[in-house]
């Protein structure tokens, strides 16, 4: 079974000019849950009070999906998520030397130390923790595996392989996932951007290589060229490959219409 983790409310809202209203976010979350998603990234508590209040409201809906708060590897950020009531915490760390050395002016050791501190802190509150490997597609595979090993030892449940700049292609990611799934200490979730128009194809290739967790957004919305489209990935997996995603495909039209409507209203304003 392929499990779908939706990030429309987090990465999707990073689309240029797009701002969902609090009511829209709650209704989108409810419809995502109705559709049967495994996980919903509800937002980023560190963005501020309005985001936090909306995320609390989503938590209060009694949804079946994992409701996840996205965080940097920063104790203050994580505490804000915990204070909002979240028990599912996503912690993102850079894993490529391009990001570590040139963007942050740090070292690999700094990343591992930061991850350890953040993960131990979240676990001390009894949280379930998922780790995001930022810019994994341009990272040294051995360091990605070291990050996964470190996270697993401290109780993380999965690791996200992020193609942050959308530079992958289907044949390459198939080979990469075949290698990584044999050696990785944690289940891998793929989160793939669409800069070359290949996010859906790359996601399908990753699944064909053995990946069972796919990150998507409704309509493929997101920063720059966007992400793998929820509806496209689900329909391809279900209809062409006969794979079970747990998604109610009869709800897709309602879901896509709701998000498209919210995007149109945001653009108009």
C-alpha cells in the first residue's frame, strides 16, 4: 500500500501570491481526511499566531489522518508546535553540502548535533517525530544514510527524501531509491518538486522502486514550479498500476475543486 501525505496547507501555500484563509484551511483539511490521506501537514507554527490558531482548529476536528506540524530543527519552533497541541512533529534539516556549507555556513557535524538535540527534545514530550532531509537529491548518499541512522536511533519514524530544487528524473530516482531502501534505517517518504515537470513521474518511479510514502499537494501547487499533484499521482497508481493508496477517488473532484476555488479567490484579492 502507498500512503499519501498531503502538504497542500504547508508547501502548497508557498505558491507565489497564495494565502488560504483560516476557514479554507480547515475545510481543505477536513476534505483531505474525507479522501483518506495518511497524513496532513497542517502548517508551520513558527509563522505566527494566526497560523497557530488555525492549526489548533484543524487539530480539534477529530480527523483520522496524522496531523503534522512542520518545523525547522530549532527548539523554539518545536516548542511552539507542542504548545499548539501537536503530537506529530516534522523536523527538517539540510543534508546537502551546498545547503550546509554555502547556505548556512555550517558543518555536517553541526547538522547531526542539531538533529539530535531537536529530536530528543520533541521525544521528551512524547511526540512522534518525522525527519525531513532537505535537498537530499543533491546530497552525498552516505551522509543521508547517516542522518537516517541517527534519527532512527533516537526514535524517529520515517525520513523524507526531498528533491528541494526539482533536479531529479525518473530513471535516476528509481535507481537511487532501489539503493537507499536496501540500506536506510527508516522508511523513506519522497517529496519531489516539479521544476522540470517530472514530479509526478518521479514519484511514480520512486514507488515502483519500493517507496511506500509519497508527499503531494492538490493540483501540484507549491513554491516555484510546484510539487507532485495529489490527484495525478493517485490516479496513476490506482488506475495504471493497480496499487492501493487508501484514497477515495470519488472525493478527488470535490477536493480539487475546493483548492482551485481557494486559489482563484486568493489571486483575485
